[in-house]
C-alpha cells in the first residue's frame, strides 16, 4: 500500500532527525537521570515552549546529502555523494563532525573526489575508521532500495559507508543498520512486533557478512562481533520480558552493548532501544508514545546520544510510519529542518522504485 509506505519514509527520516536534534545536547554525557529527560521532552511537547530551535548535527547533514544524491541521480553514485559530503562540510563545518573524518573531507576536496574511496582508506594508519559515521547516515538507502535482496542492498550500504569508513566494523555497522531499517519498513505497524523473530532474521543476514575467515583477524578476536552483539540484544530483551531486575537493566545494556562512537558500540544499541520500547513501558519514562519512548530511552543511556537516538528513531519511524509516531507537532516544529526533512522523504518516495506490499 503506497500510502503506508510513503508514511514510513516520512516516519523514518523524521525519526532520524528528531533523535539527532534531541540527543545532541546530551552527547558525551554519562547515562543521565530519567527526571531531567522527562522534563525536557514534556516541555518540548507542550504548547508554551518558545526557546530556540534544537539544531541538528553531522548525522542529519550527511543523511540529507544521501537523500539528495539519490533523488538527483536516481541511483547510488558514490562520486556525486562524496562531492555532496565535501560541499556540505565546508559550507557548515561546525555541525559536530567526528574528529578524524574531517581529514577525509579535506583530501576529497584536494583531489576533487577523483577516487572517492581513496582518502578513507588512509585513516588510522590504513585500517580505516570504525566510527558510526557510515551507519548514522544510512536511512535513505534502505528506503530508496527497499525492494532489493539482502546481498544487493548490503553492497550499496557498504559502498556508501566506504567514502569515509573502510574498516570492516565501520561498514558492517552501516550494513546492519541498513538491513534493520529495511526489515522495519516491511512490517505491518498495526501488528505487535515480535522482537525475537525480528532479531533472528537480522542475525541470519548478518552472518553472511561476518565470515569466520575475515582478513585481518588476530587471535582471540571475535570473528563475528555484530552477530555476538545481536545475540546480547535478544538476551537482554528476553530478560526484560521475564521481569528481570529493573535497576540493573541500564547498566547491563551499557556493559553488553555500549553507547559509544564506534559502530560496534552504537548500532546494536540503537536496535535494542527500538525493540525495547516496542516491548512495553520503561521504568521512569512516562509517555503513551512508543516513538517518544524510543528516543527518550536512547538518550538516557548517555554517550553518543544524538547518533544512537537518531538510528533508533529511524528504525521506529520506519516501523510505525509518520501516521503512527504520535508525538506532538510542537516538538517536531522545535527541531531544525523538520519540514524540509519531511519534504525530502516525499521526494525520495516519489523517485524510488515501486514494489510495495506489506508482508
Ligand atoms: O565515525 P565518524 O563520522 O563520527 C561520527 C560521530 C557521531 O557521534 C556524530 O554525531 C559525531 O559526533 O561523530 O567520524 P570518525 O572521525 O571517523 O570516527 C569517530 C571517532 O571514532 C574518531 O574520532 C576516533 O575517536 C574513533 N575511531 C577510532 N579510534 C581508533 N582507531 C574510529 N576509528 C578508529 C580507529 O580505527
Ligand atoms: Mg552528531
Ligand atoms: Mg580503524
Ligand atoms: Mg553522535
């Protein structure tokens, strides 16, 4: 149903933007008290808040580049995308970019993006960045290419990530977030989400991309780190369902999954936040909206709050759709560029290949 799918495009990109804008003020903090966040969200959702816009960061700036490139080229054109990243960065460099990725932009500019993958390969002494920058901006790819099979879609995700992130954990994080969004898109939002099945399917797919014999494996290293994290996501969700100890829940999530700037310590965490909020109420988060619960919970973990909330928001929005997010229009208006992002979602939808049928 095209109506549902276009709503899902809007929900996904809006979720990505809102998570970034709302998480940004808390980036780098320790896991916060729920009380501060509850008041922050209540205030923004209420009718009287007149404070300045919540500004978006690099996560959104780069996501917009990906969407605009797809709309203009009607395919993944990595050279065009690299040029857009460079232009965006040098127009507005103060959007909170990762400390090292800015070297890639400078080299891309100096070489006119001749080989769009070359500068990223030189990062970190040749091993490439494993930051979450490839994953944080992926949302338009699974939207635009939602009908592709796993292998073909993952290949596009990897290429889009490798403009800046050539480390295996950097691009595999982008692949994981991409496949998770695609799965969410094809689910019926009117039916409760079975988190166990969702994770089982995702794990089966990721096992294809984390092969035991990976090139630079050193002894004792986990050959399938994202798969291992996904198993922990499942285990933590199962514990919560069986009424596990509430007080320790957040500590366990941080210990097992993390909330850092690497893809490995943030993408599985974002998937967890999305699924956890679908599973039911969360202690000290007072809202009827599973969408708000997703964002508020993600931010409460501390660390890389804008990026984890953005990725969790994209997943939740792709599942529920814009018509299902039930968050106040006031809050949406307070986030910089929200109208523009919804417009971008509509344009991306109208340019994308039609193959819509809900599972
Ligand atoms: O991944 P990236 O684009 O950063 C995205 C993050 C998000 O949280 C945004 O909201 C923004 O705040 O930044 O940028 P990179 O500079 O490639 O990676 C981010 C950081 O991850 C680096 O500055 C390093 O601290 C760390 N990092 C690594 N450290 C050691 N060895 C990434 N790769 C490595 C590595 O190989
Ligand atoms: Mg950011
Ligand atoms: Mg590295
Ligand atoms: Mg961040």
